[in-house]
C-alpha cells in the first residue's frame, strides 16, 4: 500500500452535502479534519486556526476507490507513469487505486511490488496505491507465482488481467491458495479459444464492418466456470469488467446460491454499445468489447439491483501512435479515471436510475470493503479521504485537460454535468479545480 504521512494541520470543510452510506448520512454539515483523519462531522463546526475549504453547493463523499487501474510502469512509461496515473486519479476524484499487474515485467515478485509502492511515495500528490500481484509467472497461465510472498509484500488481490487463466486446474489451485491468504482472485473472464482473433463484439455491426467478433459467450463461459470453482473451493472470485447480460445473470444466480463472487463493471459498458466502433474508431476498441444495447441495459439493471458490486474504470492508457493504426492492429483499452464520475452521473443519477447514496456505494464503499482497503467512509477516526463534487457544473471532455499521459478516450467532445472540484487524501489537497483554501 502507498500512503503518505499527513501534515500536522486542521482543515474545516464547510457547508457541503455529506453523503456517507456507512453512517446513513445525507445532509448539509461540516467536516473537521485533524492530522489527516476525520475528527468530527456536524453542524456549524468551528476550529481555531483551521484552514477552510468552502463546499457549499457540493457533495462531500468518502474518497472514491478504483480497484482496476493500469499504471503501465514499469515498462510502458510512454503511455503512463505511476505519477501521472495518480494525478489523473486525483482529478477524477479517486483517493485510492489498485494497480493491475500486467506491466512489463509483470508484477510477479515481491521486488516489483515494493517498486510500485516506493515509486508512488515519491510524488507530492501521492494517493493510496495498492498493487495486485500476478496469479501466474509472467502472466503466462502456466505456473503459479509465489502468492504467499506477494501477499506478504502487500498485494491486495491476484490477477492475470489482460489474460484469462485457461487451465481450470491451475485456476482452482490459485483459488485455494488465495483462500488461505484471504485474498480475492480477479478474473479476466474470457475463453481464449472463443475470443481468439476477435477485435470487437460479435454482432451485426462487426458483420457490417467486416471485423472478426468476440462472442458474448467468451465471457459467460468463463464466468460460469469461475463461479463453479469458487463454489467448489469456498474462495472469493471477483469478476472484472463485466460486459454481458449473460454474465450478469450468472453472477446474480451465484449470489442467490451463496457463492462468494463479486464483480465490477465500467462506465463505458453502461454508456456505449458496439455502435461506437462504426467508422473503425480505434478509441472505442477495448477488451471486453463494447456490447449490444441489450447487454448495456442488463449492466444498468445489475447496478440497480445489487448484482454488480462496484464501478471500476479499467483505465488503460495508450499513446496516440499505438491507436493510429488499422483497427485490427490497434491495442485494446481506453483511459477512464477522469471521466468516470461524469459518465456515472449522466447515465445513472440524472436519469434517476440510481440515487447518490447508491452511487457512493458503487464507487467508494463497496470497493473498499470488498478488497479490504482503508477508506470508503467518513467515520470519525478514519483517514480523511474525501471527494467533493459539484453536481451542477457542466464541462466538456477535452484532450488538453487530461492529466493522464495518454488521450485514448471515446468521450472527447462530450458535455457532462457533475464535476469533481476537489480531492483530499489523508487531509492533503491533492486536486482542486479552481480557487483554494482560506
């Protein structure tokens, strides 16, 4: 875990609408922060000598948590670095991110875990960074890593994300070890034989464009397998970036059966469909791919009824030159840290599909609790990780405004309502849109 000792100061966040599902709070109040922790919540608080942060008109939320961020370092610093990834996260309202292990080399040894933690601590804008460890050596799906050593070094979960673990026997052993270590396995649920060679969702749009499709069954087959393996081992499996109606149905049924399965989806899966690929737009190429509108609607239903536990970004930066090629040869992935809040508000809160309370659960409380991370609450004594959102501000997604090192987003030019105006990590102001404390 990456953290930074808070400076010795007192900060008073005044006049905001505090929403904290862990305390059943939703109302206007102040938040007093002392030495990096929440000291008190209440009406008209005072503190001699305290700096003030005016939050009138803003939502004051537990800091957002993203359990699926690709920071690219080590190996692909041209796409993103740990420092620029943290800056993008802070602008997006995230105080905690989990760094995925598909770097070059993969995070499959304690030394690489320590590198991630140490590198993150160098930044003056450091937020909490929790590495995930690879399930198999070099993410090749052949031999398990020294999972106990990785856990001792500080990983919060294990994943070969970007690659599925095709060998069911190996996946079962991984789940058994993970249960002993009390860590989840994060499954990239994709059958490689079904997905092989595919570059977008298999459907009418792929046929029109003449592109090879990835069928929805590539996801559902692996979700079904991993659910059954979780049932057999009593282990916790977390399904990453759920994109299909079939996967939502399988996970819903698994939860009814009492199987220890959780899952995430991403803003692009409840916002876009495979129609966005028309024109061979490589910025809309991702894995799993954008699906049909039936799938999109099922994702929204899963978020509303509790089947889907959290919203993650799957922030996957790529430099412009990598995406500026024929669609077949372009890499999968889009950036997502800086647009996640705006898209969630636009697609879920404004149409009144979800309440603010539920959105905070999906983007802060549940990811923190599921991955056993500090945060996700404004309870007095907890770290002062806070996100301030102005729900009325309208803004345009512009390439020049990104803090990420990459610009590969299908949402450029979109106008969104609801903007992160400040992010505090352990009481430190790591991002502020305009103005300052007084």
